[in-house]
C-alpha cells in the first residue's frame, strides 16, 4: 500500500484527473454528467461554461483557474514549440460523447466500449499498417445531430458514418490495414478545414481551462465571417503536449494544395482570427505558434520552419532594398542634399540636367508630390555614371534628370564646329598673306 501511495504522489500533473462534484463546484452540474452512459447530442454537447474550478476542480474561482492553468499561467510560452510533434502519417478521429464525460484515458475505459475496442484493434494491427496512425476522440455531435460512431480520417479527408463495436475489426482491417473502402458504408468526402482543440480537462487541467474559450472563439469567428460549412471546429481528447495548451490542430489544404495537418501551441483566443485569416484563408503557417506538421519528423519540422523564416527574411531584405527607389526620403539625406542638387540645375524646356557630385545613388520623392504618382528608374551607363530620372505623371509636369556633368566632347555643338572652321580658315588666310608679304619685301 505504501508503494502505491508513493506512485500516486509522484504522478505527473498532466495525468491528474478532475473530480466533478455537485457541492463545491462554482457551477451547477447537469444530471447527464453524473450518468457515464449518456450520449452527447445537441442538447448536452460541450459548451464553454467553465469546466474547471480553481483548486483541483473542487472549488475556486474562474480567475484563479486562469492564473494557475489558463492563459495567464507562468509557464505559458516558456518552452520552444517547433519539433514537438512526433512523426505520423494518418490521424483517425472517433466522434464519441463529449469532453465532460470523457475519463482521463477514454481509449482504455471499460465503460466506453467503442473507443476501447477501436484503440485495441489499431494497436494489435499496428505492425501491419503502412502508415503510422494516431487515434483521437472528438466530440460526438455535428451541428444539431449526434455523430457518435462517426470516424474522420486525415489527410484522406473522408468520413465513415456510424461505426459500432461490432464493426471495429472489419473497419481496421479494410480501411487502416489494407487502405481499402469499408463496404458496409460509403465514405463521405470532407471539404474545407477542420479544427480540433484539446479540451480533455480530466486528463490535464490546462487543456480543460484553455480549450473551451478557444472553441467558443473559433465558433464566434466562423459565424461572424460566414464560414459555416467551410470551417468546422470540435473539442478533442488528449493529443500530447499539455504544457503547450491551448493546443490546436488544423487539417485542410495548404497554399500549394497539399492536404495535411498543422499543430499549434500556446494558442489564445486573440490568436484565433490570425489562424483563420492566415492559415485557413491563405494557407500560411504562423511560426510563432507552430508546433509541427503531420508527415514530418521532429528534425524536418525544425528545418521546414528555418527555411520559411529564411525565405521571409530574404523577402523582407529585398523589400527594404527596393524601398529607396519609391521616393525621396529627406529624413535620410536631409533637405540640404536636395537643395544642393537643385541649385546646379540648368533648365531646357521641361527637363533639366544636374551634376551629381556626392548625393546618394537614388533620389526619393519629396513633399509636394504626395498626390502624384512618381516613377523613379535607375540605369547603369557604360562609363559607370548613374543616371536617375524622375517623371511626374501629372498633366503639365516636367521631368528632371540627375546626371553626370557632360565632358567637352559630349557638349560640342554644330555651331561650335562652324566657328572653329572659321577661325582655322582665318588663321590660314593670315598665314598665307603674311608669307606673300615677306616675299614681296625680299
């Protein structure tokens, strides 16, 4: 007995079950919670109404729960996320009851025959499966209908309806081992994105506190954005990594069309709009919350994120490098540089040419042209002189060129040629006359 007590005291906090009582809980507990055989439906499905009390589920306020186990806890966002998902290739979700009645290990509970038999069958046939497969329990209702016994398979994006404990062995054999269809039922194709939030409070208090608000926020955003039928969210059982709560998995197509599952950790309700806009809407990962991805090893997950960040940094650097070509930034070079440049200009119609003695290679848009579209082009000349032209697109506006001071050869005109020839002719004539004069005197 002493050894058993010692083992119980050393049990990790993540596996500490929550005790539901009707006397000290700050909320009233419906009668169906006291009946372990009750089946989840639209009337008793999971809701965000405070699953846990502040001290072990036996009392306390919601605020204390949030500070100790929720989004205000001290250990949130203290551990690195990337690479925290074990390698696997397929995820099976069994729809069954709801988080309030799930025991800590719902897949092994004697009272829950269907998840227990399915888990045992998958474990027994694991060596024969071509794909590494995970099993998770999700809430057993779909909208206003009960979906107990439904099986969702990702990334295949298919649903089988109404699996019973009589069919478990055949289902595992045909679908998960042989990768065939299960003939007693026709698989339904799943479309859109499927979001699963760990709300397994009896397994770990952090998931029980963080999960419900996330589900509520997802549902709220889905309704506000009119995404019903395109995005679905469900509470799910333990997926691993309780310390990363809130834990979220999103299945659906990525930006390149690949269908896979992305894991996120330390998700708060404020992060939900970003997940919907960026991940679901654009197929882009949110790296600050990204734990990993189905189909990648822990090391490959780290490499994938490193590559994404490198590409993002390169794009940012390239964007910054191009920014000086979009307008004249007087905060960088000051008005003196512009004045110095403008002071040496000589106009010729609607254009002028100025000497570029030392100012920067790119000229930026100054004030007074904020309402006009300005196009700055930078060209390389053969003799390595930078010529920068700025053309104002407004009607009647001229153009100005900032260029190198022309050499005497480049500025030679036709009139200069005629004048030089005249001078040369006069010199020759004077020389001839003088030569003739000397001969006559001799």
